[in-house]
C-alpha cells in the first residue's frame, strides 16, 4: 500500500503554470506541493519568450530585478515577410502605455529556477523533483488528490484541489479522462541553432519562402531557428538527408548560407510536433487543468509560456482565499471545493485563450499553410498598403505579444507566522 501524505493544493507539473501557481498560493499561505517528474528544468528548445504581460507580473511580485540579472536578450521588433516584401513589421516600443515594451528571451530553466527559489522562501511551499504523477485519487465522484511515484515507491497525496499543469501531453489530464478538442495545425517544427554575427541584425523575424517558412530568434551569440515543415513530414525530411535540409535553409536565409554547415548531424535538430487544442471543460470536481494541459498553443507568437503564467495568476486570484480558509476544516479532504468557484478560472481565461488560438488559426490558414504549399501569399487589399500593413503589425503585436485581458497579482503575501500556522493545521 502506498503511504498517504496531504497538502492543500497538489500541482502536477513544474513548468511555467505549475511553478507560478505554486509560488502565488504558498505566498498567500496555502499549503502547496508541486510535483515535477524530471530531476531538473534543463530541457532545451522550450518556450523562452517572456512577454511584457509576464514581465509586469514579475514586477508586481518584486522579482523583475532578479529576472533582469539572468543572461538574456531583449527583443523590440517583430518582422514577418518574404525576402523582398514585408507583411508584418512591428515596433514594440510604440506601445507607450506599457511599462515593458520588449520580449525577454530567457532560458526557461533559468526562469523556472527563479520562481522555485523564491517560492521556497515560503513555509507553505514544497517542490518534489523526480516525482512522476500516476493519476488522480477518485472518491465519490470527485478528485481528492493524486498518486505519484518516486525513487522510494508510490505515494498518495491527498489535496483539497488538484491541478493538472503538466503540459500538452498531460498524464494527469489523460488519467482523469479529460480529452481536448483538436483544432488542427498544418505544420511541425525543426529547432536548430546557427551562430550569429554582429552584422546579422536583431530581433525576431519570420521568413516566408517558396514551399517553406522559418522564424529566426536573436539569442545573442546564436540564432534560434524554427524551420517549419508540413505536418507529418518529419521522416520524409530525414530521408532526404541533412545536406538537403542545409540547402533549404541556405536558400531561405541567404545571409546564413555560409553557416548552415554548423548543423553537422541530426542530434543538432530538435523535432517539435505542433499541436493546437483545448479542453471543452477545464475542470472536474476537485480537479482543474491550466496552461498547456487545458489549451495547447501553436508556437506562433511564442505565446504558450505567457498564457500559462496568466492562467496561474487567475487561478491564484480566484481560489487562494477559499483554499486558505479550507485549511482550517478538519474534514477538508472529504469535501469538494465548490465546483462553481473552480469553474470561474475557465470563464475568466476563455476570451484570451480562444481569441489567441483564433489568431493562430488565421495565421496558419492564410500564411503557414499557403507558404508550405508553395502558394502565393496575398494580403487583403485593404491591408496591402503601407498604412494597412502598419495597422496589421500593431494589431498582431497587441494580441500576440502584449496579450488579451492580461492578469494582475491580487493575492496577499501573508506574514510568516500566519503561513506557518496554516501549514500546521
């Protein structure tokens, strides 16, 4: 029999959603356990684009100075077009109403480590590494926690609320019988690195060619390249060989042609199977899904990490106080947190989620799909003017970079004595 532990909120997944939620709840005095199945945060080619909405949240938490000390690059421009014709050319510094007007390219492992280190300052926080979530504890039609496995065996972790924040392939979501609706994506992505030289230019850009498309992300001393391929064609790309891939990259990005030889073997090519989906309902009694577990985003715009963080903030804002009060109830592990309260998270985050995914679908259909099919790209006539392109650029930046209905931190930071008392209850 597994041993039995307890917490107030059990969070599966130590990614951006899970770590931010764990920090905010523990900061508010809610006894919180985050479970991460890996032994560290070091996974390459994860979302590193920290947008202004997330920077503002870090500022509200008093962490932006520590964030700025992490090695990173700040990007202020967003360009998409063919080699000789711009389609989107956005300058983020024009958004003068925002304090932060740049994208911070911060390695995700550094971002997560910062959140974890700050969360550990609160007695109510616990982080379990190498803890693989097996599934929910189901009792009387409600989730009462989760089961997990670590080096010492299997354990039951009872909780008032269980949160699936374990990503696009969420094990907890699947074990709970929650199946997302697939919205479709016409592409997969190959991630690569090519060295960057001072004369290469800066920023984040998209290059549309004949039958191919790529995004170039300035990472200081190298370019992070997202090379788009038709959905399901990875094995065909590999069969054509690495030399063919290098030739295609050189043709699409001629300024980097003399450096594509740096891609010496397939170990330097990371494959991402692109998905775009969302759950019809994010919750079951006692269980809530947030971030990629609730809505997998396309890599278009690099919005995934930021929407996940926004979900976490909304969850904490809505549920921290009910969870804190529940800690004084001796029967809390036999009761179900009011489902109507939990459901407010989805209602709060529905517009940003659906709105952003709709924009991604439009870009997929009218730009990515046509580019990969080697079809002519045509903007609507009203947008195919200098004024129209400027309007399109600023609109795209507002939605994809600054975000729809961004959240603010509204949870309290409780005194240490209060937090310790809550943790002992």
